């Protein structure tokens, strides 16, 4: 099983981002032994008897009216669901303690989602942002659209700071139709700020999925000696020691992650933490299983 | 106060580490990180710690530089300024430990004299005790306060005279070094027997050091009587002459005893003629020398039938007098005479005369020379020859060359000269050697391997003129000991089988060169002969206190045993010790891979001459003006003693340097290891 995983460093060696996405997605789907249509929206598949614990929202009341029995509607992938990829290209995303930076990993993820949507003819769009929206590609399912999208993803470079509020205000202007919004970011921001940024999207009926991408050195730093760290966004520098990291940094990071998770749940979004040393196909599999559980 | 205040300008160097630290602080090595939003709270504390640590390094560096500069500036400290009187003096008591101080009760008088000097010293004065003998002037106590005079006396009680000679000239010329500076105005108390024989060759050597006043304390005797063995010579194969000296008319009836290899072989009475006349001496085989202050008689021993080999001979006086140290004389007698076969064109040839004269000059070992014409050389003649000297190889017959080849291969030694006809000779002795044409241009010697035993003492080879020479190319295994200006070798050493050959690539012909008439030729041939017959240049006789070549080399180790059988060389030093200084009279044994040999060590006979320096000479000595002071602050009359702090400061600087290295290495280690190991 381990052999089938795709370490980010291995994927990075592949020249084409499209090839990376294809390799990851096909590997995931083959491994799951299921229909390739694990879409982003819902399509009727079958009825089954209601069982305790099932979501009552999925009960087909028409059938109940006709038969006086409760049945649950099962759904499968449905075409024409719009996928919009929101890719954070702030300077902090350029950080990487090993061969794959956070931005590179985010690009893998974005390309994989684009490929997954494209193979079931869903329109895919892209918004690249940092302090503001740097690039916008409307969702499309045209032939050749995937290539240009992946090319656009491939060209993204880390930029300036992060301003979720300003960026998401612009995003709302570009998202007229409902669909799935995938946010890929390291979310170095105030959780409350993130709530305010994402909430309008959820209210407009978007299904919001947030991937928080972090480097393993951020999740669990392992410096053995004191050193001077410089913030890649603000250029501020501090001299830090391993003791201080163990005592202060990690509890604060854990609290921050928990706050983000609560904030996301509050606005009806899903959040998933991904480490850049996690195999890409494993991250995708986690996402799909996460979606299945949610369905 | 500083000895060299100009050196304080070096303190400006402190700016360098300060500047470096500022530079280092402004440009620390930074590691990029995604966000420091979780790291802000503890930044101040950590920065403070870092700054403190770097300050420690900076402080160490600055302190090191300050100490280094101060050490070179030579700060002077006056720790006892309050206790030192303005008229305080340093009493440097120099005790003569030479052999002659064993005479009578001189040494006991030394103790009393030193007590007197100490008693006459004033409070605040300082005492220095120096033991002088041979080439060693040992400072036993340096600038002791007068209250510690007991320590000085205790040291003196343990001191004994040595068997070495004291030279007043050496004592005074080195006084500036063992009288450390700066010091108080000094009185140099020379406690000695004022031996006339201790006077230097140059009277000016007796000049005292700067600001030093000499006081003589004569512990000698008015008319000392001493009889001693002055010399011993072996005048023939079975005879010896022992010379006995006396500083006064002996009152004791004494005999000369000849002891060979531990056994008494002869004994003869000694009678000195009356000082007034030149009456014939009494007794068989006794002859007198002209009368003077120290008289000598010679006792002849004949019929000494000694076997071949080296013999340890001791000539002694029995019974001994009150000064027993010079009543014995040790010498080595090499009974056998190695035979040198000199092969030449004829007995009257020039080269034969040159070689005979040079080899005949050797006294240790003495060699017997047998001269043979080239055509008469056979293998039988070569048997038993310690050395073959071949004046011109081109004159030898084929049979003679063959015999010579076998002789060398069997371990024989040959010294030969080449001439223009040598190239045509087919012999192993010249194998691999390319002998070219005769070069008629004048040339000189430019390369001499002066460390080789043959060339070590022979002198200036560069003065020899060559009017013509052979162009020769040495073989790869040859050792070229001397080479001419054009690189052509002049003296080559070759190892053939077990034997050894020295090739002189020029004939002893005045039309070729002036080597044979040059003063170094005799010494060179003698050393070459000694070297080839296995007698190296190490001397077999020496004096107590004088360095002796051991003949030991790094390649062939060995050990030396003193007359009492104790090892002289420490085990660690046994291999490289090529010389040593004997400390007692007797036979020293040198054992090495080359075999066993003896060195006869005697006390210097000048110590036996107990006459004192004339009063006029002493007055002239006292009248000598002290040397001019080389160091400005050497002596400051009336001011308290100032002690230089240079050495302790230098020591402290070295310690700080070590600490700086450790601290800096720690910081360096921090930077080296400061990487993420995720």
C-alpha cells in the first residue's frame, strides 16, 4: 500500500503539473474500486429504507406520502457543478523546509481538483489571491480549458502578504452561480477574520471546502539550537530557541488550528489540514472519504 | 611604568573585535520562516540572552588584546616599594664549585664567607645565590629577601664542588643573563680560590655587567701544595711516559701506579729534584723538566706487553695527597695498528708521498702503512689490510683489479683516485660510473656535504683550485659528497657488497689541482682513513664538563654508561643523542650497533694548578669599568625594585586565548548546527 502513495517530492520531479494531477487522481480512483463519479454535487442513485441515524433531510417525502414508508434518497455525482479553486499565493505559501514548498503542494492539490472535475465535465475556475485577487479565470468546461487552467496554476508564484477579507470581497464578485469553492491556503490569519471572509460565500449557497496547507516544520518544528527566524512576509526577525518553541509555539499553533476548525464549522464550511509531506493521493483520498461521510 | 610604552599603541587593536562584533550583530545568519505570529511573545528575553553571550566573547577578545599589548609594553610593578630602602642592594653571591674547591678546607671556608656576606647585608637588601662551574651558572635563589637568608644557607649546605673547571671570563661575560633585570644596584660577591688558571684568554672578558660592583672573597691558600698526574703518553709499542706535576716541593713519598684494564701492571716511585738546583733525578727512568712555579717530572714505563685491542689505562699517584681528584689520569691505548696498503706507481711518486704523510699524521688510531707498487698487488697482499689506498686505478693490472673487487665485496675499504685512463678499466669498483673527457677549464668546488664524517672537520673546500678535471657522472646509488661547479662529482662514496669505496675523481697532480698541498688535505685523508677503517670521528678522550661526540646517530641508537655504570642518556633520548657532557672523570662506555667503545674522561688539569692570581691582576680586574647598560631601566639607584609583569601577563593572555577559542567554538557550533532537522 505504501508503494502506491505519491510523496510530494516524487511528484515534484514530474515536469508537467497536468501529469501530476492525472497521476494522483487516477491513482486514487483506481484504489477506491468505485465509480469514477464521486462528484461535487448530488445525483439520484437509489432508494433505501430509512434507518436510525440517517439524516432526515434526505427522506423522500413524496414516496412517504404515497407509500407511508420512509425512504432515503441516495445520490451520485452530477455534472454541471461549478468548481472554483481559490489559491493563496501569499509569500508565506512560498515557505518549505524540504523539497516541496506549501505553494507547490497547493498547486498539486489545485491541479488534482481541476483534473478530477474536468474528467466528469464539471466547469472549473481559478482565483489566485494574496492581499488582493491576482488572477481570475472563470469556471469553464470547454475543451482545452483544463490545459490553460493548469498552466495558470503552474505559473503562480508566491507574492506579498495575506488579506483574506479584501481578497474574498473580490471573490464574491466573481462567483455569481453556486458551486463548490475550494480554498487552499495556510490560513495565517485571525480565525474571526476568516469567518467574516467565508461566511458570505456560505450564505450564498456555496459549498466551501478549506484546505489548510502547512509545512511539517511549522506543525512540529525540530530545531536543535537557537537561531534567528525571519518572517517571509514581514521580514521581521526573532531569535528563538528550541525551548521557547516547545513551550509557546506549539500550544499557540494548536489553539489556532482549533479556532479555525470551529470558525469553519460555524459558517458551514469544511476544513482539512494537510501537511506538505503527506502523499498527495492520500490527501485526495482523505478528502473523498470526508465528502462521502458528509453525504 | 612601562619598559616599552610605545607598545601601548597596540591597544588601538581593540577596535577590531568591537567592529567585528557590531558587524556580526548587524548581519546575523537568518532563517526564513512562514510566519512569526506565534513567536512574538518571547523575543525580548531571547535577544537579551544572545546579546549577553556575545558580550562575553567580545570581553574575552578585548581582554586578550589588552593583556597581550601590556605584556609587550613591559609594565613594572613595585610590590614591596614600602619595604625597600633607597640604598638597598642586591648581593649576588657566586660560589665557585670548580674542582679546585675540593682542595683542603676551601669548601668549608666558602660556607663561612657566605655567612659573613649575609650578616653584613642591610635590611631591605636582597640575596641571589649562583653556583658556578664549567659552563653552567645555576641561579639557586634569585633576589631572596634578607629575612629568607636561612633558605639560602640550607641550599649552600647541600652544595658540593664539582669536577669541572671554572673560567672567570665565561662567568663575567654571562653575568648579564643570569643576573636578571631589572634589579637593584648589585654587589657581585665572588667566593672563589682566585685560581690563576681560571683567567680568560682575553682580560676584557672580566668586565662586570652594568651597575655591578665586584667583591672578591678569596678562600684559597697561600702556598698550596698539590701533586698530580699531568699527562700520559705512549711513546712506543711497549712503553709509556707519565708526567707528574707539583705546585710545591712534595713532602710525601709517592709512586706512580700504572693500571691496565683494572690490573696493576707497573709501579714506580716519584722523586722531584730540589727546587734550588738542577740536580740529576734519582731513580731509573726518571727525567726532570726545567724548574718553574709548577714543576713536572716524567716517569717512564717500559716493557708493557699488552695484547692487541683497546686498553683502559689509569695512571695514579699512591698514596694520594689532600687533593685526590687529580691524582689519577685515564687514557685509552689502542694497541693494534691497522695496516693500510698504499698502492702507487712507485714509492717515490708524488701521490704516494702525499698519502703517506696524511695517513701517518693519524694518532688515533695509529696506522701502519705498507706501500706496494701497482704491478705487485695480489690478493694475498690484500689479506688483513684495514684499508687500501689506490693512488691511480688506471695503473692496476686486470688481476689486481679482480683481487681488489673481491677484497671490497668481502667487506674491505678502498680509497682511490681517478685519472684520465680510469675509464678504460673494467672493475666493479667503477661499475655504473661514467667517466668522460678531461675538462681543461678552471673550476672550484661548490657543493660539500659537510655533515658527512669525512668532511665534517676538513675545512674550506671552496678554496681549492682545479685547473682541469674529469667529467664524471655518478651512478644512481652513489653518494656524491663533494661536487664541482659544473656539477661533476669530485668525491663519491659507493657501497659495494659489504665493502665501501671512496672515489676521489681527480688525481693528486699539481698540474690538475692544488688539493694535495692545501692544508685541508691532511685532515681529509686522515678522516677518510679513519672513516673507512671503521673508526669514526668521535673522540676517545674528553674533559669533564666539555661536550663529547657520542658517535650515536638517529639510525643507529645506543646507550652511554658513566664510570659508575649508570645510564647517561634517558631512554627516550637514547637515539638522537649525538653528544653529551660528562660530569665525572673515568671511563665512559658507549654501546651502539657499531659495537662498544670507551671514552676516557679526565678533569681539566688547569684545575690542578692552585696558584692564585697576582694581586696586580686582581686590582686591574677591580678597576675595570662596568659595562654600559643595554636596557634603560636595568638599574635605578635609590628607587624601589620594580618587577616586570610581562611574563605573567603573557601567561594570562595565553589562558584568555584558550578561553576565547572555546567560547568562539561554542558560538560557531550554534551556527553550524542551526538547521531544521524535520
